[in-house]
C-alpha cells in the first residue's frame, strides 16, 4: 500500500513535498486571516479547481533534500507557483507576490536552504475572469544565486547626457467615448501628464438621414470629445471610424461597413476637419480606420478586389494572395485612406494622416500566429500611398500582452519596410502604438501592480530604445468599482487611480535630459533623467519578468552628482503589491511615498528592495530656495 502511495506522489505533475488544502469558495478578495478555519479539502498540482470562485490554498511543505539531481543544502531554493486565474502568495504570513495564469510567481523560500525545514504557504486564488481553471504549478526550484543573493547594480552617470526627454512618454486611447467628461476627470488626466489622446469611433453618429432623405450632421458627441481633449492640452489623434449607418455599403450592425459612396465619406472627413479648424481646435493627427487587417472593415459591392489591388497586395507580400476576400478588404481600406486624406487635407492642409492601425504587428500569420495580414496591409499601404501620391505621416498599430521584445520587433519591422520607400522614410515622423495594455481581454493584472509593471517594462525595454514615441494606453475610466480585469486606469465615482495611472504619471513627469545608465538584468531595468532647471534627478526602477518574477535588491550608484543637489533630499514612490494599489486597499489607492532622506555631495548610492512586479520612482531634489 505504501509503495502505491509513493508511486502516486511521484507521478503527480509538478508535485511538492508536503500537502495542499483548498478552502470552501468565497466571492471576493479577502485580507489574510489570522488563522485558517472552516472546510478544507485536499488538492494536488494538476487538479482542476472545483469552481470559478475565490479560494485559499494552504501548503504545508518541507524543503526537499534534492531538486532534480542537485542537493539543496545551502542553495537558494524557491517555489514556482501558478493556480487558477491568478492570486497572491504569502510565505509565513508575508505577501510575496501576485501572479496570474500567464505570469506565474517565484517565491524565494530560503536564501540558504536547510533540507527538512517546514514551510507554510497561503495562496489566495482569485475568482476566474479570463482563464486558468487548474492548479498548474507548485514546483521546487534552485534559484540562480545571483538573482537570490546579489543586488542588481545600476550606474548612472549624470555627466553624460543622452538626449532630450520628450514632453510626454505615455498617452491615452479610448473607443466609444469616455465614461464622463467632467472637469474633475480632465484635471486628473492633466495631472497625469498625458500629452496626446487617441480616440476611435468618432464619426459613427455624426451623420444621419432626415425624414425627407437629406443627410444631416449632428456634432454633439464629436464636439464634446474635441473640447475635452483640447482642455487637457493634449494633441488629438482621431481614428476616423466607424461608418455612419446612412453610408453603409452593406448592412452591418457593428458599423464596420465600407461606405457605399467614397465621395460621401470624403465629404464627411472634410466637414469634420473643417469644423475643428473653424472652432479653433484643429485635430493634428488623423488615423485611418481601426484594425482593418483583422476584418474590421467589410468591403462593399464596389470593392471587387480589382487587378490593381491584386498587384499591389502581391508586391506587398512578395507572393499572390489566394484569398480574394482579403484583397477586397485591402481595396476598401485603400479607397477609404485616399478619401480620408483628401477630405481632411482639403479642410486642413497642416493635418497629418497615417495608418494602418493594425491589430497586432506588421506580420503574416505564418510568421507569427497572432498576426493577421499585417505585412500585406502595412507594406500595401506604403505602396498605395506611393501609387496615389498620398501622404503617410505616421505608422500605427495595436499590441497587448506580449513581452517587450515582441513589440520592439514590430517597430523594427515597420522601419525595415520603410527603407524600401525613401519618401516615407523621410515623411513618417511618429511610430504610434494607438492601443496598448497588458491584455486585449479582461484580465486580472489590469486591476493591480502586475499590469503596471508589464507596461513600465515595455516603456523602458521597447518604446524608448526603439522609437515608439506615441504609445496610447487603452483606456481611461470605468464607471464602477467592479474588479473584473477591466482595461481602465481610473475607476468608479471617486475616480480612484489604478496602478497603471501612477505608472504613466511617473514616466510623464520625467523631464530634462536622459542620463547614461548601465547595469540591470532580465528582472530589473531603469531610466534616469536630469532637469537642471527644476533641480530634479528622477529614476524609474522596474522589476518585472514575464514569468516567475521575484523580489530583488537593487543598488543605484549616481556618479558625478550635480552640485546643485548637495544638501537636498531624496524620496521614493512605489507601486507594488501593497503600495499605490487600489486592488489591495481602496482607501490607500493614491501614490505612496516609501522613503526619503538627505543627499550628500559628490556621489549618491541608494540600496532598496524591489518587490516582484513593481515600479519605483526615485527622486533626487535640490534644496528648496
């Protein structure tokens, strides 16, 4: 009997020494209880969860003598953990990390392990929003000793400037209008430093037909959006979409139809741009449509996939496209682009026009399975603009979820394509990621610090070094206080900020000159900026790894400290599992200061612990005059 039990334990997937118990279900997040009581049942890694509600998992574990073929004695030992749709892991009563099913946790159990030591873990497994319905992983690992024991060292040389910090690093994106257009929300967004705002779905309700079959304009919603963004002091990026019902080429309740008459669409774009100019609030950037490559435009009967468009699309791909419906879709987009550009520029010659507003990157599905006709539409648009002598002032696409290196590669691909078009290589001034967030589906990290850390990691590792200069965070605000993984950065009647709002504000407050910075690793990255006029040296520190992030120590060395900072003070502001985190504590949702102290002269060294999936702003401030 014993050997059968031993065999069962051996064959259990990713089994840990010890046992796990699962609580009865509950409906919402709880604080860590002083003691765990009530009904618990046994559960093992690999088991399916009993339901989609919240649960506590209790692990009574023992540090093993061996992990694989390696002895654990004296080694840094951790536990990789993943269960359900995300959760939070406590070790001996202390919160170690949050995770979700795509970003599992790594908890350092012992820096120098003693085999046989008893370990108690408590994990609050969150109720299901998107995915994850199993106890996927609870696996002992020996952690790289450098990650476990050594600080990440960052060297910042304040005597070496690396160029001007842009006026704004993160902007906004919104579809279907805002939850509200209040002065209070406007002030909050101004305070967040958002310098551009992309909106789609702006023309859908502008045009309607009267009883006597005349076309009539209704600018109420359009004007409200323009006025709100103008009051923010932000640049407007308007994605011309979607199709007013009276212009439909075919019946489509999702408003994705091509126009029945491209001349009428051109006139609509002309009137929209003209109205903005006449009201003294011109729109700077006009982005043509939204995710046409994925099927969000439905060609009309006049979009037949003619020979010209077959040839252009084949040249874009480097082969013929066998699916005639894709060519028809491309034809509809090309005609829409031409009509938009001609209408907008007729009203406002200073306006800028671009696209193709791709869903995901500029690749084909055979290159990356999550992409949809991206190369065909990206290179095809460039070929069409050359053929028709149309402007291409910026390129745009959308991306969610993927690691920073994937998004960086998408920007690099656009640049590679532009090398074949010297005229557009010169005219394209912006690389716009006009929708961007941790996931394109409702996802738990978008409520807490994991989403903020994912975004911050992308800014430092992809956007800044690869010239993605107009990232637009999707989206602004949800009406309620429901924690369901909504994309918003602000929530509810009290306009409580989520961690992503604080993250964006940290970056948008950077000013002056970029400073030379070296060091970091796969966990920790950073940027630094010095504003001599403001007397502020600011450093943004990010600890994020796509899978199995863990707590790290960082040592920041600032060399050649500006003399004006001597006698000043440093202060730190942190987003992590317990700070600046509306998911953790609604009453402490504001940005939290987590340390301060005096600044000496000559050099500055700062050592601090960075929690897994955290973002920290370290400010060095000159003495107040």
